[in-house]
């Protein structure tokens, strides 16, 4: 059975920055024949839920009130990578546009809903380490 890391918020876990989730029936359907490993890099990095919204990439992640949380995001990404290595996981389904999990497009850091090309901190680390990362929108919108 294929093993897949999955952003926990997509599975209905209330770990989103505002204490809510991003549950998706289409994600659940996609995962029905896979062994699922739920992850929330932001929580693994020591951030609480709920938490102040943050935007950024590997170089710098800041909250809406200008707190630098880059170290937390990196720590969480490293924890996720270690989990992938420990269980020999080669694929991840991650939440679109998230500063941790976004794939291909992330918010620009201005908190104005402007998207730029790039990957979230965790997505970038997984990609650099040979793990296939799938944007949740690619499953939800098909």
C-alpha cells in the first residue's frame, strides 16, 4: 500500500491557523487505498492553534503582526522530512497556498491575498529531498 503524507487540515483536523480545517471529500476519496500519515508542520514546529496568520517561504515567514516565525516553520518541515524518511514515504498531498504546505503558488507576504510563484517551507524541503508533492487543489479541482 502506498504511503502518503497529508496535510492534517485536509482530513478534518482543526489545525488551521484559525482553529478550523480544510476538510475535503475529494482528498478522502483520493486517499482511500493509501496509508495516510497526517501532518501539520506548523504545529510540529511549535506553533499553537489557533495562531496569527503567516506568509512567506524558506527564507522568511512572518505573521500578520510582524513576528518572525521562520524557525518554527523550518523546524516543522524538518520534522515532517524525518517522518518521511523513517517510514519511507515518497509522496505528499499538501494544502494549497499555505506558507508551510503550498505547492507552486504561495501568498507574497503582504497579507493582501496576492499569490506568487513558490513553495511553502515544508513543501520546498520535501521536494528538495525527492518526495513527490501534490497540490491539494489538483485533486479537489479535478
